[in-house]
C-alpha cells in the first residue's frame, strides 16, 4: 500500500505535467490581431470591403471581416502563421492575395484597384480566328490571366485591376506576339499572330566508343500532336535536319536496322534547335567455333562475342543442353565433342542466347545422327588367285615380250 507521502508526490507530478500541457496548448493557440486598412489607387481608405483571411496553406480559417468607415478591419489569426488576405468586392479587386508572413500584432495597408475586364481576340494573318490560342495577361511579375481561347479565338478575363498589362498570345506553329494593352472598364483588343518555321537538327552517334561515331542512314522521324510528320535520313556526319513549325513540342524517333530505337520529346521555340541523339546496336551475342568439323572426342574452341564483336566473358556454354563451362576473359572456352553427328552448342549471357552446330566424324568413317561420311580409302588389287584378274593380264604380256626378244637374237 502506498503511504501518504508517495500519493502526494504522484499528485504533484500529475498537476505539473497537466499544467505544462495546458500551457503548451495555450501557447500553440495564442492569437494576434491584424489591423488591416484597405486603400484605393490614390491611398484613400475604403469602407465596406470584405476581407477573408486563411492560413496554413488554406487549411486554417477563413476569418472574414468588413472594413469600417475608416477603411479598417480587425482580424485575429494564429501568432507566427503565414496569412493570406483576399479581397471580395464588386467594385475593387486585387490581382493576387496579400500575404502576411510570421503574423504578429501589427497594422497592414492593403492596396486595391478598381476592377476592369479585358476581351482579347486572337487572329491569324488572314484575319481568321486563331482557334485554341493561349492568351496570358502579365503584370507586376505575375501571370494574372492564363486562358485558352475557343474556336473563335477570344477570351474575356475575370475582373482584374485597372492598369497596363502585357498580353501574350501563343499558338503552336505561330510566332509569339507580345503586346502592351491598357485595361480599364471593359477593354477589347485584337492581337494578330503569324505562322513560322525553324530547323530542327539532330546529330546521331554511336556512343559505345570513346570517340562517338556518327551514324549514317538512320531514320529521323519528327511528329507533333498538331499533325506535323516528317522523316529524313542522317548523312555521313550523322546529322539530319527537318523544318518544323515554331513554338511546338515534337516526338523525335531515331531508328536504324541493327540498332535500338531511341525516342525524345523536344520543345522548339522560335530559334533553330539542335539535339544530340546517342544510339547503340541492339544487344546480341554470337557463338563461333574454330572448326565446324571434328573427329569424335576431339576438342573444339568456342568464342562468344557481343554486338560489337567484342569478347563476352562469363557466358555459360552448354553442349546439347548440358553445361560445359563459362567463357574466360577473352570470351573463349574449349569443349570436347563426344558423339558423332551434329552437336549443338548454346551460349547464354544475361538474357541473351545464341547457338551454333559442330559436326563430328568417327575415325572409321561410320556416322550417326545424320553426319556426313568421311572419305573412304580404296585399295588397288595387283593380282588375283584364279588367273582371271589384272595380275594374269600383266604376266601374259611380259611373257610375250620375252619371246619376241629371244626370236630377235636367233635371227642375228
């Protein structure tokens, strides 16, 4: 059983921990008051302006207030928060929220402007609508409006601050147009854009080598989502050029027989564009015997090379499905051929496989498994035992010659 001193100690510790938690919570929730004054372009205070405050990237709030006759409004926010202040009014606007960083009890002046709208008509050189053109309004370091026009090439902005704006109109295949437009009330302006093209040049090389080698005869295909499609071959220096519409993005595909296909996504602005494309031969291995015809139980040397005719070490080699070993640093291995006929050797390296055949002959000329027969030895008979073969013919001829010689001596 606990004595009264132990109980007292536990109670005091609990009180201390509890009071600390309460103090921490209170500190985390401490508020500060922002004194906000809303003024117009001339610095005069404005009453009846609705203000909405949010913090924690919009997760906190909103806290809404309306300015009084003095143009002021008081808003309580968490101390140290980054607070975003937005204006909601039919007559006055701010293009971007006013941000208070590391909030503390302070006074803030928020400037607003009379609202206006801009209608922008984008047209092509022939006066026809530049359908789906991208239209942006830029001011004070911010893109205030960023909209895509419809089939009529026209946009109308939401209410924006009165003032001078940079109007930027772009469309794939057309030069960018930058125009300065003063916006007040309901402003309407027309912006004309014109078509253009530039060269897209690619240099295709095989970077397997220390000094990359240009690739001749590779096909360079260039396509865009807007319908452009062109294909040209590379020259002896590995280069190929295509004239493409300005301000667009292209899918570039490089192909060549025996090489891996390479794809690139390329953005082209209004100046000539050059890209480097590295391609390599399609991975493969080759198994080459030093002799394709051997005698049974003889050895055959085998070499494994890659797509660049370079040795492949540690390739696994098998004979008729049975592993015989791995290639050395020079890509070589020696194996016996124990049976007659066609013997299949297989080499495997990573996920690549290749085969080759070697034909083996038996020493006596007999073959199995469809192997070709070795050349046969023929013997020439010089005599026969029955007197009817070539041997009898030769003896008779010699006897006749001797008789003729003896007769000649008698006549002398």
